[in-house]
């Protein structure tokens, strides 16, 4: 029994990655997809995986962070576990500037 436990612990430790954020970092919020439930305007396969980016306002515990959510998401709890967050890395080359449209 002890051998099996130690083997499982070694696999868990090998796959574990430590996630830490700082106050002021911008992160994406993970949205869990569920069938037949409309969340954030889309549903099923074409639904959003992450929404954001939102700033971190406070670290509540070792693995919990408080986010600065917009007024649209006020009903949602703003203290979230680290596994529901994904780091946002700003890259200016990913900004898409729309071309102006001329109407007649």
C-alpha cells in the first residue's frame, strides 16, 4: 500500500506546476464549458474558454486571488482559485486594428 501511495505521489509531484501571480498582473478567467447552458453569449463547442483580461487586486490566500471584474460580472464571486486563472502576456503585435469602412 505504501509503495502504491509513493508511486502516485511521485506522478502527482512530477505533473504539478506551481502557479503564482502578483497584484497588478492581468489574467484570463477560465469558463467551464457545459452543454445546453448559455454562458457569456455562446454555448457548446463554440463557447469561450477564457474571458478577460482582468487585473488582480489582492492575494487572498496561497492559492486564491481577488479580481477586478467589470460591472457586467458583479453577480459572480470575485475571489477565485489559481486553477481557474490563466496568465495574460501582452504582445503588441497581436492587436488587430480594423480597417475603416466607407459606406455610400
